[in-house]
């Protein structure tokens, strides 16, 4: 019998995709099967929301037995998050400990949109985690993580979840997170990836993929903690900021950047492949496949 409380093994490298959440089920299953066969440790479902997200995770899990599936991350204010304990239990009952449910506190506007009050991020996340603990069955600490950036939320994640999935961070940030979390907690950062060796083209693609997030207050605050200034926090981000938070160049250069994250304290790196085109970056995923089993 599967141990439904066992830690989720994400492996060293995973594939993070916004696009997988928005394609037809049959196509998603086919793509997931290929990602399983390539050997990635985890498939990250992004922009998770709505009643179909658990079914999407089920298709990803059912497509093969290799990769875990992770949500990176769902807002605690959505109906899908309210369903998390029951749905997470249903899927781990079927597939074993292969699902990592990630949660984020979002913002007061998200809370107001569903008629709920918002006090402080730490207080609201604590209350939500209390709800996960009090559910029957509870959603195990070992199978949940937080989209945490600031030191207080990172500390909370270390005390009440398996770890963190930080977005738009540098390799060096992992060392600071490790100091807060200790040796055993999971650090699974997002890493933007562009398979383009021309600097101007690579940075342009990166800005189309992640540039909008640089304007969000929470990410700006964290980037300032990481040493960036007003000169970097311009629309789309400075070259220095893009180069620090996005890996671009050849496959070998991408491998080096992944290794930098691991050397600084990351356990798992979630690769967000960008090519500046609509649809799934299938060609790039296939080109990167040798990195799936580091």
C-alpha cells in the first residue's frame, strides 16, 4: 500500500509550464507522457485555478510513473484551494506520494474578490495552514510548500510545510533561504530559461516571459532584498536583473546555471522555458532533455 504521507520526491530538475494548464486534455496527456519519458523529476502546473486543476494534475500523474506533479502555486483564496485536502488525498490515494501542493497568500484584492478579510500575509497563511491541518484527512506537511519570498514567510514555510518555491530569484538567494530553513527543508526555485545565445534576443524573450512580474510589489520588494535597485526595477527589468534571474544561452550554459542554484543550496530547480512564441516550447524541452537526469 502507498504511504500517502511520505515526502514527495521532486528530483533535481523539473519542467515548469504555464501553457500545460491551458491546452486540450488529450494533448496535455500526450505532452506529459513525453516529459515523463525524458526523465524530469517533476512537472509543475502553473496558473493553477478553477475546478479543472485537480483533473489536470490527475492527467499529468496518470501519463507516466516517473515525474511528480507540483502546483506552483495556487492562491489560498480560490475554491480550488478550499478543495485541496480532499482532492490531494484522492490523488495520493490513487498515485501515491507524487503530488506537491503549493500555496501562495496572494494579496488583499484576491481576498476581497471572494468576500474575505485580509489581515497580514503571515496571519492569513497561518490560518490557511490550520485549515489544512484540521481537515479530515489533513493535507500532510510533507506534501505542501509555499510560494515564499520574504524571510518571515520562508520561516513559516520551514515550520509548517516541506519548503518553498520562490519565483524570480537569483542563484545566490538559495544560500539565504537555506540559512533560514536549515538543512532539511525543500528549496525549489523557479528558473527562467531561454535557449538563445544572442544577448539582445535572449533578453527580449525573457522580458516577454517574466518582465511583467518585475512590476509586482511583492517581487519588487524581494528583488530589493536581493540587492537590486531602482535602476534594475525598470519596466521589463535591467540587463543585470534579467541575466541574474534568467538562464540564457546554450544547453551547456543552462546546465551551468542550474548547477549554480544547486551549489548555493537549492534541492530542485523548476525550469520555465521561454521562446517568445505561442504554444508549448516542445522543441526546447526536447533540446534540454539531457539535463533531466543530472
